[in-house]
C-alpha cells in the first residue's frame, strides 16, 4: 500500500530542522499552514495526517474514509476528536519527552527576567534614563534573589520536575501542588491552596483538561502574595486571562510571564496586549519548546511514530 501523507502545518517546525523521508512507499505533501475550512479538502485522499495545531474535529473526520493515522507533531492532542477516531479505528500518536529541557530553561529565563526586572531596566536604558541618572547605576525597578524563595509547581511531569531541579540549584524551596480541591494529599505534594498562598513564584506545567481549565482565576490571584510571580509555559486556558490582566493592572501580584494564550496568535483586543509595555509582564509567542535540539528530537520521533505504525508496531498511542 502506498501511503498518502499530508502535513497540514509544516511551518510549525522551523525550516532548518530535518524531517527525514519515511522508509516505506509513500507520497508526502507539506502545507505551510491550513485554515479550518481547508482541512477536509486537503485530507481527502490522505491515509496519514500530520498535524501540530490544526483542529481535526468530528465533522471533518467523518468525511475522511481513507484516513488511518493522525500523527500529532506535539504532545497535546486536544485538537483531535479522539472519541470519533476511536469509533472509526483511526490511530492517534503524539510526540513525548522532547521539550523537557527547553521548556524548563525558558521557564527560568522568564522567572529570572522578572525577578531581576530586566524588561524594565532594558527599556529605561533605551529611553536614556541611565544618562539622566548621572551616576553608575539607578534604581527604578525592584530586584530580588531566588535563594530562599518558594517555587510552587503545578504539574509533576518531566517538565515540572526539571523546573524543580533548576529551582533547587538556585537554592529555592520547591513544592508541588496537589490537585485542586483534593481531600487526600499524596506523598510529596502540598495542598493546592497552600501552594498558591505561600509561593513566591507559581509556575504551571500541567496539561489542559476539563479539570484544569481556568485553574488560576480571580480567587487564586487574590490569595497569592502581592509580590508573587505567575508563570505559564503550558496552555493559555489554564488561567482566566482577563483575571490575570486585572491582577497585574491592580498590582494584586508582582508580575506574570506567559508563553501561551487561549487564542494563538492573540487578537488585538486580547487582555494581555495592553500589558506589553508593563515592566512586570512578559509574553513570548509559544516558543518555550522550540530550541533547535528539541525540534529535531520532535521531528525524528514524529517520523519514528509514522514508520512504526506502518510496520504494524504503533507507538506513542493516544486514546
């Protein structure tokens, strides 16, 4: 059987990353990006769909009788209607473990940038504040050290654990939050509310599910320390973004840094867009995962998944 492989959003992997040819008979078509109304037509003859962030929902899947595999070029699979795929015998695979180092490093880059007030000082230097100060330094933004501060982590997967390791290397008190609302606290975890209330840095590293949507909203933000930082390098919908923007505006928390938003790219009226000049807020364009090394691991594992499926030994299956 000659497989027809369609990659719906090839531009989500950098052009310098090698995507090797699968070792079986096939044709391969790359589309830089695909809009929702184009999905059904582009996958019409596909036996294997490769996708990163393009949603493939029930109405589309039911129009694709030839489709056998959806190979997701990421870990998250909430873009796929998994129940319908299961009913129709369509296999879903994803890529795992490729971003543990790069996301953890990006998380700490954001923490350090905010704790040292780098965005504010950089802007001050650009505007000539150093010259106007007329001395070797000036003090327009607060700075504090990480040693001795509490790092609260929500999510204890490989990324959360790597962030914890880096935090300990800085001398931080690292704690992991139990599930929100849980009555029983597992060994090695702390009550969710206690972590929210006592952390100097609260960092999110959990998947987006029905149970974690809006995990952090106004009630949690009100309980955080007034100088605490909120870091989200996971999924935008883990927080109520309007509430976070209000918390920054009203100085309820010390600052926030995000690498993901609920809509990507965020529209001009997104609540974060008016914060971009704030010295205590950083927004990066969902690139925490995108080191050259991590992207190459992703690309290699993606092709491995496809080859193993065709060989009858599917791997990294998602149910």
